[in-house]
C-alpha cells in the first residue's frame, strides 16, 4: 500500500471513542488518515457534526472497497460482532474497542482472520490509553509471565477513590462519576466487575496463551459495598480497589479472579487513583512492572485506536506467541484457595461455599461478616448466587495470602 496517500477510514459509532478518534485526526491534520464515512444507529440523536457526515446503513461502509480500514466503536457487543465478523469475512482490516465482543468471541475472530486473511487489532479494548496489549504481546512474547493483575476499570476506580480519599458515600461518588462521563447511566458493567473480566480474558490470550471464556472467571463488583466494608478496610490500614488478576500456580495452572481487594500502602496498585488504570505484569526475568495511565475517555481511547490504525498501515498484526507456544491450554486451578472477607444476609450460602479457616467478625441482625478461605471453583460455581443475594466477597490481599489456620467460632458454626 502507498503510505504517502491519505488512509480512508470507515467509522462505526460516534460516541466517546468514535468522536475521540475523529477529534484527534482533526487536531493533527498532518496524519495521513481521514474518517470519510461514519455509521450511527440513532437518526434522532444530536451530534457535534452536521447530518450529512453520517449514514445509518452499516452495509454502506462494509461494502465500500475504497475504505482502507474499518473502526468499530459502538457499545452494543452483538452489533459489533456482526460488523467485525462481516468485515473479516471480506478480508478487511478492522480496529475495535469493544472488549465484551472480543472476550466472548476471540477464538472465532482468530479463526476468521486465518481463514479469510483479514486483520483485527483491539488495543483500545483494554485499559484505554495504556498500550498494554501490544506490550504483553511483544515485550513479554517470549518471557514467561507469572502474574498479570490490575485496575482495569476507570469508573469503579474513580468511585472508590472518592469514597476513601474524599469520604463520600457510594451513591454520591457514583453520581459524580456519571456527571463527569466516567460512568454510564447504566453503570452495571463497570461497577459489577464484568467490564474488568472481559479485559482480563483478552490479556490472558497474550500473556499466558490461554483463551479464557468469561464464564470461567468469577467476578464480584463494588456495587454491594457498604459502610461496614469500608471500615473493615480502614482497620486493616488498606483501601479497596477492584482488581482483576490472573496468575500461574507452581503446577502451571491458572487462577483468574475479579474481586474488590484490600490494597495496602506498600502495594503497587495503591498509587492508581481516580479514573486511572494500572496493570502489574510479573515476568520471569524482568520482575514486577507497573503500567499506569488513563484507562478511559474519548481522547486516550481514541489515541489507542489511532495507534492500531497506524499499526495496520505498516502491516502490523498480533502474532499470539504464547498461543503458538502452548500446545495444550493451561487448566484452571479450581482447588486454589484464597482468603476472602464475606458479608452476607444469606447464612446458607456460607455453607455451600465450603469456607475454611473461618474468623467470625460480626453478626448483627441477619447480617454476618467473616474472613475465611474459599476455592476458585466455589467462587465460579456460586458467583451468580452471591450477586443475587447482594453478598459481598472481597480478597484480603492482592497476593491472595491466607492467615494461619484458625478455628471457626461456635456461633458461626451453628449459623452455617
């Protein structure tokens, strides 16, 4: 391809990410790329550009052979999947920012790339402006990684920063995050941990060579947090962060988790505040490295999209070296135990979780608070029940270390 000519971009979506990319290209007219067609869904929505800039027919972009690259930046994962798979079947080059779509369909997307010769990049799907996918893909491509963990959702991190730094109640912090555009009107994906889970699944393929299904990853969010939980953290000298983590055990098995987590002042992630993201990668030779930056917002995420566009222009594609190295996918260590803090009004749920090394903290009316050990398998199996009952599960350490064995209190033993 002649790199001196203007690259023609077809853009799906003109929300935060799509407009961010468009604005960047307008600010830097020297860049050899231009958005020439924009497809949006709602013809009645007011936008910052005149109506003649938009079409409402996705096929108009998909069938236009004059477009060099298609950028998918819409929120609906189902529609995004249709757009991206159609483009890949046509052998086209595509950039997407839709982490849910990639996480749920990565194997299929890889298959379509191989079969039809299209290319797909998705740096913007994970941690906004932090180039973590390409870093893990390239820098750590040949180095064994033992752990990757981090704060992968800026909305929830902003809320928790307001709670712990400014002493604001959860509802007020959430409203402020929405007012600033960090959280959606329906913030469930952010505060439930589901968004972080999708990003962790994507990183798994590059860091460990394991295509994780989102259903394999237990996730509990911050939406069940309340005053007693914050006080528990403060008594431990810690703050609470929503941490997505994936590490390899000594036996070579994987442990994926997304949980509210106690973060101590000495932990790497303690400096990641407000809407920022932070990812810790632990390599066998390089040790711990912290990558920190703006994890959301139109311009940071738009910059990540632009980076992928530039990569495609130069013929860049993911090589998935860890997937190539792993002939057999690593198993999950469902018997792995970690120490957790639990607060619930459902005493029977404590029994089925199979908790061990239990320390009773408080029982007030119907609410029980305790610390104990639980297996990864139990969290996977009962995570939906935990969410349905409004129960909170929180890791007591980013390192998943447990206390020495304790005997359960008679009161708790009788309760469960």
